[in-house]
C-alpha cells in the first residue's frame, strides 16, 4: 500500500477456493432402519424425562423397569413400508406401516394409539396427534449419534426432553 492511499479493511475478503475445500462437508443421510437392529438400553435422559413418562401415563414403577430393560429390536424398510419388532420380554410388538400414513400402534404396556411415522433428514419421527384421547400431542425425533448410540428429542404437550440409548 502506498502512503496516503485509503484501504478499506472493514470488509472481509472472500474465502479462497482452497480454504473452502478444507471445511468438512456434512451430509445428512436418512435414518438407517437396518442399523437400528440389535439390543438397546436407555443410557441417559433429560432431567424432566420422568415427568414426560408420567404425562404419557407410565407409572414410576414401569419407568424404573424400562430403565433397566435391554430391548431387542428388528427393523427393515422396503420402499416406504417400515417393519419393526420390539421384544419387551413379556410382550413382543410387531408393526408394519407406511411412512407418512396414520396407523394404529401398540405401546409396551398395551396402549393403542394413532401414529404417523416420517423421515425428516436423518431422523425417524413419530407423531401421535392425540396420544391420550384428550388431545395430548406426542412427538419423538430419533437419530444416530454414532453406530452404537441413538438420541431422541421428545415433546409431549408442553414438556420437552431427550433420551439416549446405547447398543448392548
């Protein structure tokens, strides 16, 4: 820069092409249903997760049992039809549903609800528009943190929380 020449240093210089190549490119892949096969156990959860479970109608005793369970999961996705089998020890739940369509679902305690499953980015989303028959909306969005860990963001009415499960 020559003396008495004004230079505007306030504007950032555009990045060079080489600096753009150094940044990692993160692609979100659809939720890998086949990767969910295996035995899973609740690993950690938000502080308010017991309140969320109570709002869903689970007793403290049932919640304590669920924390200790190792749940075998089998799942597959063919086109937009997802099949899932969960083994809760005393109860095996097998479901088959079309993504995006409202279907009947049976929970681990035998409760029946309408649910809509969708894929949103790298998440498998479960939406129960009327979980308790009184208008309670329950939404869960599950994704893989790594090959052996899943994370679920959960919203039940006005409560929001999360869980993490680990492969056993």
